[in-house]
C-alpha cells in the first residue's frame, strides 16, 4: 500500500479543544499517566472545514461534500429544479431519504423531516438521484395522481379543521382517511420501485470529483452497505507527549445595569488544559486512486482518462489542511490557534502507516526548556529506531522545524533534512499515483 504519513508536534496554550459529556477536556491514560486528548473526529472536522476554505479560495470545486440530516430539503430542491411540483417533490425526497437512511419523525426549523444519522453526500450525487427519479417510469406514471391526492388531502385537512358541524366533520374525516390511504399507497408503490435499484445505481454511477472529502473521510450507510465508502485518510486520537492534568478556571461576569451592587452578576467554572501534542495522519494513495474513490475516468470509447492532476490537487489541499487546522472549541474565550513546531512528512511504497506515538510511552519530563524540543527529539529517535530495527524505509522523508527550535533540533534529526512548508507539500504530492 503506497501511502503518506504526517507526524506533527504542536504546542497549544490554555484551551479546551475537545470536551466530554461533563464539559471537561478529554483525557486518556497512556504509559501509565494521564494525557490530554483530542478525538480524531474533532480534529477531522476542523480539517474538513479548512479544506473547504482552501478549495474555495483556489476555485477548484473538489471539496463539496456535505454531512447533514437535512437530506430531504436538498433533495426537494433538486427535484423542483427538474419541474416536479413542490408537494410531490417533498414526498419523493422523503422516499429517497428513507431508502438511503432511515427517516426520522423529527423535523428541522423549516418543517422538513430529517434522517436519523448524518449522511455524507455530494452535489453530483443529489443531481444523479434527482435525474434517476425524473427518468423513472413508475414516477412518471403516478406523479399526476400523487399531486392530485396531495392537493385533495390538503384541502380536506383544512376543511376538517374549519368544520364546526359534528356530522359533517365525521364525513370529512372519513374522506380524509380514505384520501390519505390512497396517497400513502401511491407513494409506497413509487418508493418500492425506487428502492429496488435506481437510487443506489444513480449514487454509485457518480465519481467523487466534486466530493474529495467523501473519498478522504469515508461514508457509512447502514441501509445499503454497497454505498459505503472507506475513507482513504487515517487518523489517530491526538495525545499530549507528557503528563497533563485538567485545571479549573473560576470566572465571574458583571451585571452592567446594576449600579448599587459591587458583587458579580454570576460566577461559574470551566475546565481547561495546555499541552504539547503528537498528531498523526496518513493517506492511502492506492485507495485514493481506486475506482470507488478518485480513480481514472472511463471514456465513451472505453479508454481511461488519467485524473492524476485532480488527485494531486486533492492531496495538496489535504496536506495543507491537516497541518494547519485546529479545532475551534471555545475559540472566543480560549483561542488556541497555533502552528505546529515540527512536521515530519513521510511517503512509503509498501506496508501500512506506522505511528510514532510510542516515542512518548515514557512521557516527556517537565523542564525549564519546555516540552517541545524534547518531544521532537524523542519523535526522531523513534523513527530512527524503526528504520534500524525493522528496516522500514521511505521514498521521501523531510521535516519542517519552527525556526525558534532549529539550532536545538536540527542536530538530532539524523538523516532527515529540513525544508520549507511549500517544499514539503510539493515533495509529497510528487508521489501521488
């Protein structure tokens, strides 16, 4: 498996990057001591968001995937754009949502039903599904009948609500139930046909060239495992390189409109920590180039169009976002935006990605020099040990070092050469297949 790896040392000041159910910074025991921890999901979210920003700035339109429970709303918009009546489009959108994921009875603020779990979907996939519905004979044959039934149900429902005559209301109730029954029968018939294949076929027919984020981070679809996509990117939970304890911040707020009181308007506490973290991310380049992800395009004449430039742009954005992104929790009161102190970029031809976290199984000891330089030194020692003991080699291995650490760190880098940020990105991207 050809893959690339990023090993990052990054110091973060007073912050609460990732909270547990008690609002405390997450922790983990590693090497017998408590470490500050940030879940991979939290950092991945930050990476996805930054990748979208980078993509938008470059106008490459490669990271358009959206994770949402509001699938019905977006699907209805696509169907309306194909001239489906708004009411019928809503019911068909609900059918699609229930086929792909399970429809929830809960509604969003606009009154649309939501699916029970977030779904990662691309604009091209929405368009393909809408087109498949538009071309479905079962839908075409029943859409006029469905629209009539929806209009009748709406009219009868209003009549029932406004009727004050008990006998007349019973008659209207009966008519409404019969109309609703016929409406549900029509919807069920269309849904049954769509569930047999058109929806899944439409989704699988679409390349992810507008949704590299789905190819990178994957997609889980419980209702139809054939729509599942294994993410080409791999992450680990972020751990501090040293022992870390949570601390408590006591704070107060002053009531501006109370002039005759000297006390606080309110008091409370928040937990926080500060740490030097080891971050790890990897990317399976073979999987990224597979047909289920961002593989080459098959043309009408049967030949393949090499899409390597697309994959290179995706990897370039992924690397930049992974290195620069940081979770935004409490960014207004405990802003933790820092840049890494050290980044080791590696490309391997074979094997699986290997973390260097065991460099910190024995935690870095507290000293007046801080944790960063010791962490970088231990990281590089671990990498050198893996090379010597297991014969692990690399096609590419270079690092970025914060200039304030360069003199102390470079002497311990061994065979690893340092470079600028752009050189590291360019060097790793050159190995994309």
